[in-house]
C-alpha cells in the first residue's frame, strides 16, 4: 500500500514513516510539509492513502483535502491532528475525509490507515462520542437539504440511521423500536447496501456529512 505523509514537523513525518513502514505492508512514497505540497504530491503519486496534518502554514490540511477530493472524489484522506477541535471535526465530515484521528494515539495510526484503505471510515472513539452533540448544536433540522428517498431509504430505515448516528448499538436500537436484534441487523445490512457503505461508522459519518 502506497502512502503519502504531509506534516509541517519533519520529525513527526520521519517518525510516522518509520512506524508505518515497520508494519510490513505500507510504503511511504513521499512526504510533504504543507497543504499545497499535499495537492501536488497527491497528483504526482495518487497514493492509496494520504495521511495529513490539519494545522499547517501556507495551506491547512482541511483546505488541501477539500481541493484533492474535488479533483479525486475517491481519494482516501486520513486527517491527523493534536486537536479534537469541534470545527475541524464537522468540516472533516462534510468534505468527505475518510478519517480523523489524534496524533497522540500513535499505535492506532497504522490500523487506521489499513481500515481506510479497505474502505472503512475511521474516527477515534473520543471524536465519535462528540459528533452527535456537535451536530445537534449546529443544526436542529436533521433531515433538511438531503433527499434520502433518492437512495430508497424508507422512514423506518431513516429511524435506524438516526439511532446509529446517536451512537446506539444494535441491542439498544432493538429495545427502542421493539425489534429483535436480528431484525436490526437485517435493516442495517439493507441500509449499508443502499448507501454503498461498509459499516455503521461509515453510516454515521454519511448521515452527519449530509445534515
């Protein structure tokens, strides 16, 4: 798997390169120090995953990710930061980043890259726990502006999507809707298929992105 690392701290980039290449299945094909470099490096190498810091001089990671995803909608971008900043989290969801994790959790970075490469969406537990309250605070009209019916989502399926987005597990959803856990699993499987998603984390992110 080919990966590009972009971070304005050279020591961090070198450390990440060492950690990732030690995992055995990752090759770091290039490193950069700014958002503008990220854009040019992505165009040159078109890596499997771009691992990029958010706070950088000249152009930050969120703006660079927006530009890259505009030109390459299937780009797998994993954002890395020392800050679980609320505004960053919301923007990362909206632009279509595949993940947002904290630098402090070095041991989770290689697994997160592998998950993103395999089509999953990765937001650390600390960040995922914050998302429902952030979105509810910023927008009280949860279903405006997006046509779920265009994806064939029924009203009952939408109810389940809402509960998944609120962080409920299958048992809790089953209890709330008076279903069996098996029925919930079947609904989730159908929903993921309709939306071409792989897992419930991706479903939650899809929901918040389209709020």
